[in-house]
C-alpha cells in the first residue's frame, strides 16, 4: 500500500482541510527515496513519486547542519522528513505534470535530514501518483462534489445557472476547497 496515495487521497477527501486529517499520521516521520532533485525534487514511497516543496526554514536548517552535502547530491538517496504538511493548490495541469484537473496536493517539508549511510533499493521504479487511475478518480469525484455544491448554491440563491458568460459546467471557478498558503522556495 502506498503511503502517499493514502495521505493524498485523505487530503482531497477532506477538501484541503488539514484539520480534518488524521493527526497521528501527520506527526509521523516520512522516510522517502529521492527519485530526482532537478528540475523537480521528487520523492517516492517506493510505489509513487510526488514533488516535495521546501520552506525557507527547512533549507536554512539543512544548509546549517549538512553544509558539505548539496541538495542536488541527494538524488537516489534516502531522506527522513521529520516535519511536514500537506496542502491543496490550484495549478495549471498543462504546466505542472504532478497535478491533475487543475489541483495538486503539495508535500511541504518543514524539516528533514539525509540518511547518507542508508541505501534503499526500490523493488520497482515508482510512477507519478497523478497518473494512477484510482487517484485520478478521487480527484474527479472531488470535482464532481464541488460542482454539485456550486449547483446547490445557485439553486438556493435562485439565480439562473447560465447567464452573462457564466458556465458552471466548465468547473473552472466552482472549486471550493481550503487552498494552502505556505510559502515555499523555488529550487533551481
């Protein structure tokens, strides 16, 4: 079972509200395999890979404690993420390959350290979580729920469904979820 698939699915089902997440899970450390560091920092649970986003504090702490090891040197190494959070973000899925239907769950790293002496040999090469059919169905179900909520709000306001250029069916502006606001550092 993929840890990322469970965590990310739970986040989408909670409409991006981390307070609805299992608190015990969010306190656990994540031991992950770094698939690549450039152009994206991709981490894997040996089933799927997802992008990792770093806070400035996480990078500053890393540089202070591990000044001899560049972040790019962590490719195909193991890291231990001791403090992390998940956030939903609206993105352009044509530009962000680790997203689907305009939404991305972000793994935000607040603190981590490399496990330089530990070698991990994945039994299979991980794939992009956003290309998994079950995970895509979860996002589609989330989108459907959002459209249904928008339709219900239009009915309760007694406004016409379509008018003056509005098209609720496009699903562009009808996503109602708690969008993450953590400032992350662009790598590279």
